């Protein structure tokens, strides 16, 4: 049956690599689990390995992993005689701004009742504010035109 010889924590070379070595005769098929779910290989996460006799050596490669890729990675080796698995924790990046998200969740839990706004009343208030702003803009344009039209005439017949 297959036997997992090594499984190492992620290391950054050109890409992040979880190195492994598996022994088995006949050669085992290999697949990976991420937090207990089957890991689909993509352009970002893929496995490369080579077979040398009864030993398969390789890497699970990560191209620019993020905090979404953190978690437990399990290699599963299976052949006709049995299967073996081993898990390792992969930690690539911290969550961005963890303190800010905690702050927002705290604020959302303790929002006073008088700050809660009915959506219909809020949309009515917004439409009133937009209407007043539009009226003020039109009034300013009319005043500007009036000043330009009537303000050019010189008073008392003097030329400027």
C-alpha cells in the first residue's frame, strides 16, 4: 500500500510549494483536500510531481496565494492495495484589516435604535435634498446669466 514519506509546510521558491514524497507499488494516484473538501487544480493551484521507481516526489504549487488559501491541506495516495493520507497546515497571508472588521461587527451589534432609519423615509429625504440642490443650481445659473446680461452696461454713460 502507499506510504507518505514526507509532507512539508509551504515554502516560497518561485511559487509557494507544499513538498511531498509518496512511496507505493503499484504507483498510487494522488489527490488533495483543502479543509476536507476536494481541491480542484487551477492555474493558481496545481500539482507537479515525478515518479522515480516506487517513489513519487513533487509539490502542490500556489501562484500568489491569499488568505483564502489558508487552511489544512491533505494529500491522499491510493492504489489497489490501500490508501494513505496526511494533513499539514498551510498559512500564506493574514486577513487584511482584521481589527477593522472586528470594529464594524462591534458597531453593527450595538447600533442605537434612534440611528436606525426607515428606507422609505430615507429615500424621501434624499429626494428632497437632491431637489433642493437642483433648484439652487438652476437659480445660480439664472443669476449668472442676469448679471452678465445687465451688468455690462456702464452707469452714468461712462466708458470703462
